[in-house]
């Protein structure tokens, strides 16, 4: 498993990924390995997440759904050397039990930072067919009649790249986004 999906370059990803399921003091509860619990719940009955069911079907009507970039507690039990060991395992479990996360983002402050009176400019790439990030959810934070947190962000919607774009062609992506943010390039969004 480790040779197929190594954490060699970014073991911190394993540790911090769980926090994406926490959103501030209003929830006030630990994430408790959220993806793992959701997976366990979804596979209690036959579902698209149960490969034992979907791999035997000869149909595209019920494809096998992958877990994508989720992290699971068993990854620290030896399957991934970079995430294993008493220190990493203890830290990962402590983060999953943490119950005082702040908000993931502050929409009013993001809007204010990109206000017309501000010198801040932003541009973002949204990958239309991204396997890991829902396109509609991405667009929701950029379009919204005065309420979307990134409404003033210039958006480059593309399927020229996928989720791994920064690894695949980072310099080109950053150059394009910089040019969009500074007004050198106009991309309809």
C-alpha cells in the first residue's frame, strides 16, 4: 500500500486532513475519524462504496466509488511507514479527538479582504472534473450576489488539469493565476 500511495513528501497531510471535517465552536465535538466512520456506516448495507458488490457488477450504472484522499486510522497502524509509529499514531488520534477547532474560514473577512477598497486580489483554478473537490461546491463560494466569500476572486475553470495540477505543472498554474489576479490576463469566470 505504502509504495502505491506514499506520504514520503507530506506526512503532515495525514495529520491535518481530519481537521477539514471540523468547523468551529458551534459543532464543539471531535471529528473522531469522520471519513472512517462515514465509510463504516455506508458499507453496513450494500452500497457504491462496497467494492465487493460493485466489482462484480457488469454495469456502469453502479460504479465503484473511491475514497479519494480520505485518511483512516488504520493508516497509522503500519500500512504507511511515514504515518506509523507511536508518535505519529498518538498525534493523529489526539487530533481526531480534538474538540475546539476554529471555523474553517471566515466568510465576512474573506469578502472584506477582496473588497474594491482593498489592494488584495485573488485568482483560483477550479478543475471541472476534479475527482476530489465538488465543482458546484467550489463555484458556490465564488458566485453569490454579495454573500459568497470569494465573490471578487477571479476564477479559471478548466479541465486541462486535474487535482494534481500544482504537482504536474505548478509554475505554469501559478503564473496564470498571478497574471489573472494582477489583471494581465483576463479569463472569463
